């Protein structure tokens, strides 16, 4: 496990997006950290991870549609 202290301004941005995207704050930080690492060429996701992310996103979308009806 890891521990990290975030700048208040950055934390506020991530908290706001987490709420908009219906994610936990922790999950949103991980999402942005992975994006940053990928953009820097330091992280290459394998096909299984991408497939799992797509499935989770599809499930989240389906849950939102069901709750919305």
C-alpha cells in the first residue's frame, strides 16, 4: 500500500470529478495517476486490464441507466 499527501487544489479537482463520474475519490486518484504514467510512457496496460476496465465502465453505465429509469 502507499501513502501520499495531495495539494488541496488538486484534491478538490479530483473530488469534484469523482462525484461527476460516480467514482470514489481514491479510485479517481488512481485513474488520473495511471493516465499520467501512461502519458509519460512509464505504464503500459496489458490487454486484460483494458478489457476489465471496459467491462467495469459498461457495468457502471448499465447501473446508471437502471437507476435513472
